[in-house]
């Protein structure tokens, strides 16, 4: 009996140690707002009041975990799906935002599954604040090929995520990091649908700069899309400024745009302003010009809960300079993390 108790105690100790080496957590974000949007053909668009989900940041539910394998090696996983707070519906098909498993260690990190591309990390630098990584971002007007359902004439913006992806992230070398991702072409047809991206980034104190490239062959058209971005941000303490230049190409169509922003924290308050502009040419002939201006404020009620109000306004012109589409969005809401 005594030996049995000793054996059980030893087993419990071993199990406890194993449990201590692993962690699994459930997390989420719920974002809801009340506002109005006007988007569509210039002069014909109608305003519409709406209760929306995920305007400041996408509402989501996720699971993530790590297992310590020893020697600095860890196994990781993450599953994350999109939620609609306004209707209670799951917007995505399964775990549409994240579905990865991988390893991390002194060599960096390797991830397999669906996740952000390496290019997306650099575009995020020019966002400047949480407010611009949202539906209020001025790039949601300037960088897109359709405003309120009206085709504009730009190269469509990049795909921020890719399925069937292999992604590598390097360790930090004196502030320098790099990454590469490849989304496999799993289609039976001869039309390529793979996504290749890489980045190079330098971070030191208040400075954050990076270069990113992405090539997309996964569209129905056989014409590939190429994206190049150079972005940077500097935190002065009282204000953080950011900027980014973006070039997109699809055959003879080329779009060149930039975004600038400033973010000023004041205690629980956070004020942001941003502007984006984009111009496109097809074989040297102007096809479109778009611009967007946005500003907003967030107020932190706690570490996990904040309220916000924001405004986005912009328009798009054709090659002749005639305004063809417009968009205006304003809303106030609340976001809670758990």
C-alpha cells in the first residue's frame, strides 16, 4: 500500500511538471459600434445607419497554446475565427483568421497553415495606430479597386492572409529580422494560385522601418500581381508618426500610393489622424486617383476595454479627373478583449 501511494505521488509530480511545460488559452475580442455609412457612385450614394461589428478591429474568438520541448524549443498552435457581434453569426468559414501549428526556438519560428503573409508585417508599420488597422483606415478608400461597389481602376489591394502557407520568421540580429512565406498552389488547373512574400525589418528603440514584397498568382486571371512596400515609424513619446509607400503592379496597370499618420496618447486617451493617396496608370495613361482622410479617438476604460469614435471620408476619380465614387463612415463604439 505504501509503495502504491509513493508511486501515485511520483506520477502526480511528473504529470504536474508536464502540465507546467504546456499552456493553452482561450481569448477573444468583441467590437460593436453604432454609426452611419455613405458609399457608392458620387452624387447617388445614400447614407445608411448601422450597428456594426469589428469596425475598430475584427471581432474574434481564438485558442492558442505552447508546449516546452526543452532546449529552448517550443511547439505552438493558434486557431482563430471571425465573429459578428451584431448578429451573433460566425463570419468566417471555420478558423479563417488563424489556423497554424509550428515550432519556435533559437532558429526563429516556422509556422504551417493559414496566417498573415510576411508582407503584411511591413504594411502594419505604416498603420501607425490601432485605429488605422481597421475599417477606418484611409487606405480602405485609397488602396482599393472598388469603393461602395463602384470599380475604380486601381490594382486591387494585397491579400493579407494565405492558406496552405509555410512561413519562416528569423531571430533578432541586432535589431534586424526577416521573414518569408509561401502559400502553396493546390489547384488542379494550370492557373497559378500561389502567394510568395518576404520582409526585412529593423527595430531599435523608437525606430521601426521595413521593406516588404508580395507576389500573388492565386487569382482567376493568369496575370500576376506584385506588391512592394517601404514603411517606417518613429515614436517621439508625445506622438508617434508613421508613413508608408506602396507600389502595386498587374500587367501594364501600376498603382503608386502613400499613407501618413500620427498617433498621440494622452493618459487613457489616444488621438489619431491619417491620410492616404493612390494614383494608377495603365501603359502610361492615368486611370484613377483616390484619397482618404480619417481621424478618431479611443478612451481606455481598463486594460481590456476601450470606447472609440472615428470618421473616414474620401473619394475616387477616373483618369479624366471626374469623381466617380465616394465613401463616408463615422461611428462610435466599444471594444472588449478577454
